[in-house]
C-alpha cells in the first residue's frame, strides 16, 4: 500500500443535520468554483462525517482522487432528492407505524412489552446510498490518495461512541473515554447507522450492536481528525446564525415538538461549533507558550469554520408544506404547525429546499474566498492569524 507524504495533512469534517446536509454540498461546490483543488489529488487527505455529514463524506472519499467529480455527484443527489428516497412516505407504511406507537403508548404499560420502532422507515435510504461506489474508497486508500475516511455512530445500548475508520494500515486505533475506534471497510450499514436521527430513523445492527446517529455521543467532532494526523481542518456546519428572541414577550410553555427540536439542535448542530472554539483556545495556548515547555503534548492545528450565513429555519417554515402530508400529520401530535418547523427542517428532503441550501452554501464559499485561499495556501501562517484573535481578546485588545 502506497503511503502519501504526510507533511501537511488536510481534513474535512462534516457535521450532521438531516436535510440540511444539502448546504455542505453547496459549500463544496463553491470550493470547486474557487479552484482550490490541487493539480495532484487529494484536496482532503482525511474525511470525517457524522449523521448526514457521513453520507457526504462517503461520496467524497469515493472520489478523493477526483474532487470535482465527487462534488458533482453530491450536488446531483441533493438537488434531486425526494423524501421517498429517504423514508417510506406511503399512507399504509406510515399508518402502520402510527398504529404501533398508539398501541404501545396506550397498552405497553399493561402488556409490559413494546415493539422496537422509529417514527419513519428508512428502507429507501439504503437504495440511495447504493449510488456511492464504495469500492473506490478502498482503491483510494490503497493508492495513498486517501489517508482515512471516518464516520461516527452511537451504541444505543451502552451509550458509547463508535468511530469507524477506513484508512491506511499505519493508523493505530487510539483510546478515548466512552469511545471505540474500529478499523473497518466502511459500507452502506455504517452510513445508515451514522445518519439514524434519534427517534425518527431506526437503529442499524452492526456486529451484534444496535447503532444510531453519530452526533449523539460526538461531543468533540474535531478530535478524530487531529488523532488521524491532520495539520489543518476545514469544518463545515449547518447551523445558521440564529435569531435572538426578546424575553419581554410572554410566551406559552413549549410543546413537545419544540423541546424535541431544541434537543436535536443541541445533539446534532452545536457540538462542532463548540469544538471549533475550543481548538482556537488550544491553538492560542500553544502559540503563546511555544518553546516554554517542550513536554507540552498539544500542537497547533489550523481550523477554518464555515457555516450558513443565514438562518435556515425560516426557509424550512416557508417550504414546510412540501413535507409529505402523512409525516406532517404524525408530527402534529407533538405540537402545532408552527412548533414542528424545526423538526421538519431535518426531514425536508425536497429538491426545492435542498436546492436553496445548495445555493446558500455555494454563495457562502465564494464570499469566504480570501479565508479559503489563505487556508489552502499557508497553513502555518493561517494558524497564527486565526489564534492571534483569541490572544488579543485575552489581553482585552480589539480583535479586528
């Protein structure tokens, strides 16, 4: 197996977010337009994904040797994606699920037995993932073009994280509390497990374990990239800037749907942003103490964080009617049409919604042209620039 020069390894880290994963495809399309891909591949040596990000990561890893082709394939999938390609939308299937839920909620306590279930049946997703040429991932690893593909999942019985790593033989599994690192050949089951949104999508059995969404336990999304030897990390989230709500207005108690939306946001969207902030603090500490303590185990790793410039919630609300009616009907049991908007944004697998997100992602990449160019051109200098802001803030000086 050929080993690629590891002098400067670049990692791509993709977070989760259900249908919001279309934004990542758009941002990567923007990278393609900016022409950042080198003449000799790869653009990314290490590709890591959780939840919907794992699906995007799988496609990009398959085309690590042809970045532009991989991006084109991703954009094609997302721009034509329909809910029926992700989960069953027929009345009969969803009706059976609804009846099982109603039965267990009514009689489960008396019978002391409930059936394993989820709100949706994701059997169609398996067919969609078949469009990823997984054999190309192994070929790229063997040729040295791809150092590693890693996807995260969560063991739903032990509540431990599992990181599946498909990479170079030189990679040694590391230890992390409440996590297992497992070398394997990543396939459809691993992506199905990583993208199994809690409650909505069913768990996936792998090796006798029942696995669910990788974001549940993945509180440090950048950690795998650093352990795999990344010198710089491009992290792409799907969380917009959000909206500040005045607390002067008297609000009614939140519905179950609103609480579930907050929990999903916390599990799937917040961790990567928090980890990026943590990495900046570590970089600042390393640079400020450089040479002071040779035993310092930390090293500076440049991180470029890109995320939506606009709140995606209102777009989902505007297009919420495009969610299959029977799905909206089931979710209305959790709250009003307005209160289920956040949940629907995870399930809005629709060509109109996804195409809007693709365009936003592309525009955000083009708007960040200078940052992106600096990131790929000069990693060491960019680390210093990105962490100097943190050092100035600590000293109470202006950060711009």
